[in-house]
C-alpha cells in the first residue's frame, strides 16, 4: 500500500516550488489534495510572485497521477477563506488527515532600516498564516477522529537567526513555538505536529535576488554568520524538502511529534 493511501492533505503555497513538489509527492503516495496559493504578489519581494497558471499546472500534474484535487486562489492571511476551503474539501472528500503549512515569503534588510509594512507583512504571512492554516484545519481533523499529521515549513532561520532578515528569523522561530505548543495540545487527538527547516532551496524564493545580494555586499561580516555547507550539492531541490514532508505525513513517523527536522546540509549545526 502507498504511504498515504486514502488520506487527504491540505497544502498552502502549492503553485510552485516546495508546495508543488509536496503536492506531487503526496499524490504519488495516494493522497487526495486540497490546494491553495495566493497566485499573485502578497508583499514586496525581490523575486517574481507565483501565478494562477502555475497553480493550474500543479493541479493538472496531480490529476495526471489519478488523484482528486480541490484548489483555490487564496491568501493565508484570510482565515475565513481558509475555513471555507477546508469545509469544501472535507465535504467533497469526507476527511482531512494531513496539513502542510508551506506558504511563505522572504525579503531582506537590516531591522532598523525596515519600514513597518515589511515587518508586518512577514509576520502576517509567515507566522500568522501558519496559525490560520492550522486553525482552519484542526477542528475538522478532530471531528473526523482519524488522527493526522501537521507539518509547518520553518527554516534554518527558525533554529539559528540569520543577519539581514530579522523579521524572517522572528517569524520562523515563532513557527517553532507554535508547533511545539500545538503538538502538546493535539496529542490527545492523535494529531502529530512537526516543523521542517530547509536551508537554500532551488526555487524563485530560495535563490539570491538583488536585495539579498546588496545586503551581503554592503555588510561583508554577514557572510561568516551564515555558516557553511557540509557537502555538495550546496542547495536543495524542492523534492528534497517534499521527501521530508512525506516522511512526517506518513505512518513512517508515527511516533514523531513536536520535532524540528532540519533538511539543511548541516547548516544549522555549523
């Protein structure tokens, strides 16, 4: 039997990159999917935003694998929209077993030079967006009484704060605190909650854009604080992260909850 056969997974930020890879990994292993992406510009970044065409491509790729999929364009800052999507998915599929709170952004700058909007957008999307995703999903998971698994995408920055992105490090560290509390609170319902912590990933968001290049050019000392890589390849592929998500989503990790799983080439330890 496939590892998540007969289960239903909600994935945010599913249009491309890690979200698409996670959708395909779970679909290949038997899950039906509920997908959402803003498919537009959520905030000021130095990389191009995902598009509705990319979300449609993810949906088409999942359907080619023979799995059912419900999708919508939506913002993780909108709790009402997420609750409506979950209700629609549970009505169609009868259950919700897996949640992958993947949606997020990155931007760069020294904290005392940031405007308030840059700070607030980061917290609202990368931390409150994870809360909203879990808040929308958990009541249905509890009502189904099937247990389940929630995986939140944090970052190496959630374990080891990095320069030039105090707002990002703060949000991702906040995700860790949320995951740990949720793991305790949801244990009586057999719902496991864990976070994953990538380093660089070969996606539009994960590659160095002009804002990041400028931060490091203007502040040479920051490079030493970023640490080193242990081995080649020096950057992950989205599929590397998806395999970690699949492990945490499946019964392969049935005794694992409340952990922070680095998928980071050793960067959090050096």
